C-alpha cells in the first residue's frame, strides 16, 4: 500500500505555510517526493480570497482586519473567501491524482468524505449540501450549519490548498466575511456541536489522517519536514494544469 506522509506543522503563519505547500507540490510533481502528503497546520488569524472571491464578501475593510491582527491574502485556490485561525485544523493534501483518479470533482467528494468520516469519530453526522462544497450538520433543518470549508488547486494532477475544519475556532471571526460567499450561512465547530469547551487538536488531527488514509487507500505515516527534504526517485508527473473549488 502507498503511504500518506502526514506532517503536523503546529502553528505557522499563512505565508510560510503557503510557500511550503507550493514547494512540496512542486517536488511531488517532478518526483522528488514519492508519496502523497498531508500537511496539517493551525494559522494565526487570516482571511484568504480564492480565484472567484467577490469584494462584497469581505465585510470588514483591510484596515480593520489589520487593526484586529488579521492578515489578508489573495491565493490561487478555487472558491471564494474564508477565514483561518487558532483552533481550526487546516489541511493541505498534496496528492498525485494520477495514482488515484484524474477527476477534480471526484477529488473534492473524497476530501468531503474524509472529513465526514473524521468527525464521525466524535459522534457527529457530517453531510453534504447540493451546490456547495464542504461539510455541514443538520442539513434537513432550517438552521443547517457549516463545519468545514474546502478550496483546492491542482497542477499536473497534483493537488494543493485544501480544507479548514473548525474544531475550537472562535466563530466570531466569520462575522468579518461572507463565508465562502454563501449569504446567511451559519458557521459552527466540533466543540460547539459537542457542547464542550474544547476538543484536543491532536486527537482531531489523528482522526483526519486516519480518514484520509481509508478514503484514498493510503497508509498514514507521521513524519516531519526533514524527511520531505530527502529526494525520492519516483518518476515525474504528466503535463497539464487544472484548478477547481
């Protein structure tokens, strides 16, 4: 069975993590890294705008964000606007779809399924909503709530960017934006749904890594950046470039 190399980066500024995932994706494309990778991270408060982001969905001004210590980035991922911050488990799966299925829509559904299986370990029933990407709860009720957001980019069938799963996130930050450009959406967290003060982030990371392994038929193995720096002789990837959300 192929491996999924899982790296817990801890808390890392968004710019540093973005540079790292782009480098890992580049090296996965050319074959220097021979296995799929899952980078897990928490970010200091940051708002990111994807390729389809609309200015009206940024409710707070850039000056106000700066006054609150919230960074602002335009990035190449698909999708609209989102927030990352402490207590949120952000994952950057760097996966070579040529080893799985060359279909980005299929890939998005697999990421959703991975998160649905992960939160099931906490007793939560994650669901999908037609027309929208992500993971939700109570979709059959008027007050359905969004627990996880997804936005990806791919080149040569290798993915980067990924998902944001609210574990202990301060949900007030979402008042600064229209999350994912969905008017009236209610954001929630695992802690809020469980009616507890907090959930252990390491436990959540373990649940997510196991779920990704099951869904993508990979054996998760925790490692570190030092191992990713070692060259691998795997053949380089095909040509082509695609993006989605």
